[in-house]
C-alpha cells in the first residue's frame, strides 16, 4: 500500500525543467508588459497624428 502511494506521488511530481518551460510559456507578467508597451506605442502615434492635425488646421485657418 505504501509503495503504491509512493509510486503515485512520484508520477505526480513535475520535472523542474518541465515546470520552468510551463512558467516561461505562461509568463503573464511579461505578456502584459508587452501588451502595455504596444498600447503605449499606439497611443503615442495617435497623439502625434492628432497634434499634426491640429497644427495643420491652425495653419490652414491662419492662412485665410
């Protein structure tokens, strides 16, 4: 009975290398950081385009 239990425990253990692969594959903090970085870049580009449109509008309104 005890040998059977020990065998089940050994089978249930996760190999350290396998565990590291799983952690690396599912590193949510890194994934969220990448997503935030992409959103931040897109927002910065949007700000630049908006500022450019405002400047163009001011220029065109001022030239009349």
